[in-house]
C-alpha cells in the first residue's frame, strides 16, 4: 500500500506540471469535441495528431492522446442522447434509452447521468489500473484464443437479451451483423470474400459507415417521412437540467454495477469498453424494475448511467494490457503503441520499472483528466440542449453533412459516403420492421474477432473442437452463455404464449 502511494505521488508530481496540465486539458477538450461530432472518432483524430507529438516530451504526448481517448467517450454520449447518433462505438447502447429521455424533454438529466456516471467510473477505473495492473497481467496471460471465442459467444447471447423486440428479430440481426463482418480480405489466406469485385470492399465495411447509416441517416429518413408536426427531434420542453432525487436513487446502483463490470471487462484485449457497455445494459435489463420506473427502451435513466459508467471504466482499464503486456486492446491503444515507439519507449512490462515517471504520470493524468471533463461538460449541458431548439429543417442537413465529412475523413473515400446513404435506407426499413440495430452492430464488431480466435484455437489444437470445453475458463464462459440462453427463452416463451392467448 505504501508503495502504491509513493508511486502515485511520483505520478502526480509528473502530471501536475503546468505543461502537462495544459496538454491534458487540450486532449480532453479535443476528445469531447470529437465525440460530439458524429463519425470523427478518437482513432481518426489520434492518427491525425500522431505526427504532432514528435516535438512533445513523451509524458506530455501520451497524456494528451489519453485525454482525447476518454474525452471522446464522454462526447460520444452527447450526440447519442440528443440526436440519436452514437459518436463512438461504445455509445451505441446509450442511444436506446438516452434518446428516448431527450424526446420526453429530459435531455438534461440524461446528459448529467452520463457525465456523473462516467466521472465516477473513470476515477474507480484509474484506481484499479494503479493498484492491480501487475497482478491483473497474470490473469490476462491465462486468456488464449479459445477463451476469447467463448467470451464473445457470451457477448452475442447478451445482445439477444439486450434487444427489446422479438427474439427471432434479435437473432436475425446478430446473424446479419456476423455475415457483414465476413466481408473483406481473409486474414489467413489473403483472399477477398464477399467483395463482389468491388475494390473498396476488400478492406471490409467500416463500423462508422454502418453506425451512421443505420442510426443517423435511418432516423433522419424516418423523420422526413412523417408530416412536419409529427417529427420528433425537436424536444417539446426541457424540464430541468439536473436529475431528480428519484433519478439519483435509480442511477447510483446502476453506476456501481456498470463500474464493476467495465473495470473487469476492460482488461481483456479486444474491445473492453464496447463489450462492457453492452454487458452493463444487459445486466440492467435483468434487474427488477422499481415502482414508478419507466420501462427499458422507453427512457429509463439506468439504461444511460450503467452503460456510460461501464464504458468509461472499460476505457481506463484497457490501458492495463497496453502498459503491462504491451498488447493493444483496441485500435486506439494500437495508436498509443505507435506514439510510444515514436518516443523510443518499448511498451510492455518493463515500462513500469524503466520509466516509472511515464507510467505513473499517465495514470495520475487520468484522474486530472476526468476532473477536467466533468468541469468542462456539466456547464455545457445547457449549450448542448440548445441544439435541440434548432428547427429540424436546419438540423438534419447539418447532421447529414457532418456524418458525410466524418465518414469521408476516415478513409478519404467517396464510396463510403454512398455506403452510408445505402445503410440509411436499410436503417429506415429496420425502423419500419421494428428491428433493433444494436445487436447487428455488436455482431458486426465481434464477428471478425470471433472468427480469428476460433481459427487460432483450432490451429493450436490441430482441428480438435473439444479445446473449447476442455479449457476451464472457456468451458465456464460457454456454460454461462447456455444458461443465459435458457433463461432468455423461458420467460419470453411464457410471455409470447400469454400474448397469444390474449389476442385469441
């Protein structure tokens, strides 16, 4: 314990210099703005800013890039709540209840819940990173391809639970997502699959392209198809910017659960923040509704606070595999490895011993960054809500334009803009058919990772499928997945039968 405090004192000493505080602030501000602008995610921004970090000292460069990363987690929830556009992949779940709250004039409480949940989870995640980074490295070593595959199967079954509509539709959406994830070049053989001889499809379809098309453009087309007086982006009346006492009562347990989930799942390489936000929402839906509480999918504040806490805790703890093993857990972390390499730092277990000022300075800067974000974001809630008072005829062309710029800037490719338009039409049909797009996106993201890990596991076991059940962690995860499936099926079968009898 004494060692931890002395290490943190060293870190705060490094982070509290005027120069580093300025870079932390710049990172947080940029991150928030990027999160708010749909489509220009942290990956694109960090990639654009990497050359600019050549001239900075290593600690300052990493502090700024880290600020961009967790700042964008905050900003992504703002557009998700206000205009139904997840600015970041981990904000996909926030859309479900957050946007419903905004439609009911409760955008203020939704944004405050997201901000406060993120702040608390970020602080806890940083504490866990500081205290448990070395022992948690041991656990990460125990995860092989078979374990990752089983974990993702569990994640996909969680997504079935997550969908509020019919089970068949949810499963269909996941399968469609998995199939779309197969488009592109096969990693093992280098052969293009399902690209239909279109050169732009050999790299696969971008996540941003699908998310913006299905969520953003789909919603816009649906709104434009309605008469002007029935368009639902303009919020009737914004009542209060702050959550009520009742809201806090519902929020607090959700934030604690989300933080615990996010902290544990964030450590696993391969989309910790994303998996944890989906898992948190699934968990909240499993919890009993309190008296007088709104249903999930209709604007429940727990559906915003839990996942937001989970994705921020996951974002903080995803630094653990990077700093302790040198393994980047997601694309942003891969860019952080690039930034470290630029400054002649070899990421891995030796960073803690060879450059303790950098290691602990980065951790301390996360606390400072989280505090800066809450100070930056809570006063801005009023300004973000003003966005909703803009007439829809001005708002929708701006959203379309920002989405197009965001998508174009990732690959500098006009083809992507056409794809977003196409997915917008697909998203419109999903809304008409009452299909939820969230499971589709999860299937799309996890599909390629599942395939890669399954193939790796089978290569190592020489084609023996039993490797998935003979390894204890993998077997445990698969058993959990089967149990979850059984639990999902029973009540829903009951409910469907009751509905059938009522209709008769």
